[in-house]
């Protein structure tokens, strides 16, 4: 590089104070989540467990999901601080099967008009067959009648 080009370069100016020039509000708007959220609009059923042993049931739609939490739009308000069980109906491409469901046990962090934020405590997948298994007693009864 030519010495003239070096002398014409402006020095890089960095503020001496970190985040200088940003307002407190701008800094607080940064995404502080530990996991990336994915916008998924899926149907779910839920059960909220009250401290007195009561159970509130309902349904809703997911707004977004991550490995650590969900943002949901329930059909009725959910109380903050409660334990919730959510069963999400997954599309066929998940888990390579129709009827696959995600079951989440979580904690309601907040609930307002925009939705309810749920922290995932435990999760798992179940498969629900769309076909009822044949009743072995019914089959045996038919066979027994034919043999007589």
C-alpha cells in the first residue's frame, strides 16, 4: 500500500464508553433470548393446573416456538405462574408420521392480550393413530360364531 493512501485514511473512531450513542431503550430492545424463535401457527389443546387442584382446559394457536419456550394465543386468559400442559398437533412432515403430537409441560411466565409466554420445563412426542385398533374380543366372537 502507498504511504499517501495510509495518510489519507481516517482513523477509526470508537467511543470510549461501550454502547455510547445508543439510548437505554434501544439497548433493551435487543433480543436477549437464548434460543431462536420460529413462527409456527399450529393448533393446540391445553390444561392449566391450579394450586387448589382445579384444571382449566382450552385450545388455541401457537404464535412462535423455540427450544426453551412458546408464545401462544389461548382461547381464554391463563393465569401467570401456573403449570400448563400443552399438546400441539404437528403437521405430517414432523416426525415422519401423521398424528404426531408435541406434549409440553411448562410454566406460564406472562399472560396478556398479546398472548401467553410459556417456559418449557419438559417435552416429548407421542403418536396418535387415526385408526382405532380392532377389538380382539369382537374378532374372536365373529370367528367363534362361524365355527359353530
